[in-house]
C-alpha cells in the first residue's frame, strides 16, 4: 500500500471506531431495558474497538501491529460469549426483558424443563 495512503486509512479507521463506540454509548443510555442495553454495548462496543485496533495496526509497524491483530481476534472471540453469560445470569436473577409480540422464549424453555423434571 502507498506510504501516503496508510495514515489516511488509519485515521479513518480510528474515527469510524470512535463514532461507532459513541453510538453504542448512546444506545446504552437510550434503550429501555438491560438486555437491549447489553446488546448495544457488546455489539457496537466490540465493532468500535475492532476498528480502533485496526487503525492502530495500520498506523504502526511490526510487533505492535501483530499485537493489535491478536487483540482483535481475542475481542471477537470473547465479547459475544461474555454478553451471553451476563444476560443469562441477569435472566436467572429475575431481571425480565420487555417482551413484544413474539413473547419470552427463555420462559417457555424453562417452563418445559421444569415440567419434564417433575415427571
């Protein structure tokens, strides 16, 4: 890639990551319940961090670039798992989501498990 283009690419990636992180933070403030807030924080936060780390990788050379790419891989592997674990723990603690016309699938699953364990 051209030496003049790489700083522009790094700057664009950093700016895009910061803007997506900002959208995620606004989502945490504006969304109605803890599950949708967690969704905004995990998805937008992870994407924003990935773009920022990609910008760091584009702006740096050698080992720092490789470390940023490794951090991206770790972030993409752990963020969805952590969000799922926290939301499941919140549900088990009794924090119920706002349900729409589709209902609460977790309540139906737990009701079926309870009825099958009583047999």
